[in-house]
């Protein structure tokens, strides 16, 4: 019998990502365990709120007997400056602290319930973070009508997303030069 391929579900939003994630973190961990996933990456929108409940799910007696997926703690960073959404997974305790400070900074400068982040904020706190850019939606990229693309970008910005990016290749290259080696360490 051939072994099943290793699978990890990343960019998982819990119900703490208001109007974006519907399932509770506990339910997502149970589903990942039952389906034999190697890992599950909780990444709520500008928040680490779902992580505590995800860890608590591993204490369920039924799951204790099963092979459990590795829990990847992270956040989906949504920016106000047209930077595309970026998944951020800390590699160690120090980088987890930097991610917490980044999110705290964004929440302190915003109205209650919101988070105002810019690319400059991420660049300041990026050390030790494994980063992955979420590409803009296909409707934005494949739009033949200038009005369709424009309305999609405006909709994304209205909901706090990016809807497109203005990052140069040099900036992206600088951000992600160490991601391959970091990912290998994280998935080992």
C-alpha cells in the first residue's frame, strides 16, 4: 500500500475572522485530524484569536488517540495601502512576539474592531516570519472591462482587503529571500 501524500491546509479562517470564516477553530482541528492532514495553518484576519481554541481542541479524548496535525499559528495580514494580503507564520517565540506587536500596532491606530497596517509595519517586524503573498482574485486579474476590475478593487478595499498590489519585484524579492529555507524548517 502506498502512503498517502502529505497535505497541509494553510490560510484557514475561523469564525474569529468576522464574515469570512464560519467554523469554530475546534471544528477545523477535528476535521483536519479526521482527514489525516499533516498540518493546519490557522490564519485569521489581522488576529491570532482562533489559535487558543485550536490548541484546546487537541485535548479532546477522541483526538488524543489519533495522529494529530501540526498546528501552524499565524495570521492573514490585511493592509490599508494596496499591499496584497500576506500570510504570516512565526518561526519561533521571538517572531511570535513580533507578530503580536505588529497586530497590536495596527489595532491601536484603528477604530475598535479594525486594524490599520501598512507594508512599512510588516517590514519593521518581518524577522522570523514565514510570509506568503495571497494573489488578487481572478476577477481582478482577468477583467476585460475597466469597470469590472475597478469595482472589484474598490469592493476589496471597502472590506479592508487589498484587491491588488503595488509592490515592486525588488520589495517582494527582499521580503521572501529566506522563505524556502524557513518553510523547510517549519514543515520538518
